[in-house]
């Protein structure tokens, strides 16, 4: 049966007017991410870790349904737009509610099935820290200053709580609130580097590439064949694991010598940028044998500080 398109439907298919910003729907986002992690765990070399993270994300989904954050005021929005700067730089705009979310996640993990025994001391340490100590740790996690193994162990859970609060704040914005930023290689909402990019399907976004923020889950449009790190259009190439599918590729740049993964929903409609990035560690191992440095970490697998940061090319 054919359906007559209404004016709103026609506008949604207008490819000459791409959606500049895709703001998150947190509950849906975490549900889809958890399902993808569970799917990608089967036969994966890091299956146990993916299942552990999937449980964290399920707890994020539950917390996202009830969290209430403060929306930015009109003066802050106007200032960010005037100066082409991100609206809520993460390390300086941590909503206090993140600590309540953290407690919810810790409670959920107490009853979870796939929690490694080695993680238990870290979870207990997070419970016994003072609020000030947790805030200090949160800022270190957000700026990547993870000084020891204890920080690295705690970072995924801390980051998960921060993701819930920042995604909630981003979800309360309108596209018109979000400034055009310079450089365009950082999140225009929270100033975080993208964890990956994704080629979307459906409606006016079909076939378009969006950078995906690892903190607030905002996505912003960037044309294909353009480096998501230095914005060069020269020397951009794509690599994959031999014999692997092309859902996730490493997009490399000969100018800044970095790479970031690009996930293609045209190849797999269930692909989710953060989950697929985490599940393709073999591609990172392949890239470690090249001259290309990873442009940014996956916030749920902070292994070590990267050689390249979003500001390197502006130095």
C-alpha cells in the first residue's frame, strides 16, 4: 500500500538540508548500545569485557529514565554562539547529579552477573570516596589525566555515570541552541573529541556521516572523506582487518597521522558507534603496527593516554 507523504515527511527526506546536529534520546541510546554490545560479544576476543560493559549500559538505561539535570540558561547559549565555542565544556560543567547516578550504577553492578572479581575493589573504593574525591576523579577522567592503575580501573564506571548526566543535558537542547564551533572536530555541546564517526541510515540523514561524542552522545555532521581530527581533505584512506567486514573501518589521515573508526549503518543497520568501536579491538591492534596514532580513546576502555589529542593540529 502506498502512503501519501505529508509536508513534514517531505522535509525529513530533503537531502539538500542535512540535519546539522543529532541530539541524543538517552534511554533509547543506551538500550541500543547495550543490545549491540551483547550481540558483538559472541565470539569476540574481549567477550567478557563487552558483557561487563553491556551491564553497565543497561544500568545507564535505567538511570537515564529518571535523571533530572539543569538546562543551560539563555545567556550561556548566547555566549557560546557568539564566540563559536562549545556550549558546556565537560570538565567545567559537571552536574552534581552525576554522583547519584554513580550510586545507581554501583547498586546495579552489585547484582549483575558478569562483573569480574578483579573489579570489586574498584567498585568498593568508589563507594567509600568522599564526594570531593569523586568530583576530582571525574574531572581527571574527562580530561584524560589518568595517573595510575586505580584511575584506569575506575574510569569506565565514572565515565558511565557522567555519560548519563551529559546525555540528559544534551537531550534538553534544541538544535538551534548548539553553536557552530571552531574547530569542528570537537563536540559543539561538551567539547569532547568524537569516539568514532557513523554513516547513518533513514530519512534526511541517510548516507550522511556524523561524528559521535563519547561523553554526551551528541552527533554533528561532517562530510565524508574529511579527517575528523585535523579536517584535512587530503590523504584520507580506509583500512580494515583482512577478511573482516566493512561495517567498521579505520579512517586514516596522511596529514596528521591519526586514525579514527568509522561505522557504517548501510552495512549493518544495528551498528552503534561507541559499541562497535569497543568491539573491534583487533582493528586497533592492526593499526598499532602502523604509523597512525589513535585520535581519541573509547571512554569505556581507557587503556592509556593517546599520542594525539583533538588540539594537536591547532598547536
